C-alpha cells in the first residue's frame, strides 16, 4: 500500500480489498478475467493475496474475517487519511458508523471499517510506508471509477464532502432514474 500522508492523497481511494470465503476461486477469477497477477503477502502472517497490474499493487483478496459474521462477499475501498482515529470520530459525528475501530495491520498501517449514514461501507487508512503511489486509473487493470448506489444523494454527498472535501462535478439527467452526480477529488 502507498503512504497516504501526502496531501494530494488525503480523501482519495488508494487500495481495494475483496473479501470472500473462496480465496482460491477469487484468485482464479480475477487473474483470468481482469488479468491481475497474484503475489503472496510477505508483510505479515495474515492470509492475504496481493493483486498486481504489471508492477503496480492494486489491492488484495482475503477471507471474510471470523468476527464479521453475516458479511457477504464484497469489495471495499480504502480512503487515505492522515489520522485514522480523528477521521473515525468525524465519521461518527457526521452520522456514519465505525464498524471496526482503528486497528493496526502489522508492517502496513492503520485502518478502520466505516459506514456512511445509509450503510455503505468504506475503509479509512493511513500507511506506514514511504512508498510512492503507483496506481494510474487510466491504465488497464487499475481502478478508475467509484460509484455509490443507494441512500439520499444530497445527504450522501454532504457526508463525503464534509469528510474528504469532495466537490460536485458534472451532473447528468438520467430521466426516471434521477440525476447522476459526479464527484471530484482535488479537481
């Protein structure tokens, strides 16, 4: 993972995990369909498979943790912050939830599992590494688009804008489906 303490990364998605109870199946699927190569976790003893697009680390695959009973297989995005505890407090103050308090990942960084007021999940993350970011969302195999489905669009936007400084970009009228609002981070 990259070190999100750089001011240009705060509030940006920097990492992605896919959790399922079929790690071997997920490894086979994503390496075949997306073309990601698999790398073993050498940072600590957690069961975790790193996903790479060329030399760039994109995310990881992991089993659903034992303590997360009832959680369905899902992708989670990590949003860079400079202080996980402070942002966890901000999430709660803004009407969101912290499902797992700030927790250290040995040799990696600190994370918290958060939810917005409508229940959509995301992660807060601050890394230990000084490694420079290598993801390029315009390149094949890199993640370059994020969507939020559900909740009230105006209150959801106010929540994320207040936390991370996201701003409104172009809006498209989708007819009966409503307005599709694009957000931007740092322009």
